[in-house]
């Protein structure tokens, strides 16, 4: 999967579009991606998408606590409201 880096405005538009057609939309924040000490947020609907963000998350999201079963590089998940 080739990542497509997006800015915050594009991320907000993608999130709005995804919410029209899907019940589950969120951003998965992972550490050490693309390299050590770096973080990305990847748009998730029914599955991971190619859209990644390295800036502030778009508005309209709520943080979900990390679960014990989550992969070690997963920091948190933010779900669109």
C-alpha cells in the first residue's frame, strides 16, 4: 500500500466524505512510522486506507482508549463523530 500524505484540510474533506457512506470512520495514530520517533495518523473506514496525516487531526473526532490487544506501535484511535 503506497501512502498518500494529505494536509489537514484534505483530511477533513476525506473524513466528511467517508462519514456520508460509512458508520465507522476514524484515524489510527501510530508511532515510529515512517521512521523512529515519527508519528502518522491513517484514515480508517472498514479497513486501513492509503491516506496519512502528519499534522493535527481534523475536527469532529473523539479519542478512544488504547486496548491491550492493539499492536505495540498503535498509540491511539480517534473516531469521527
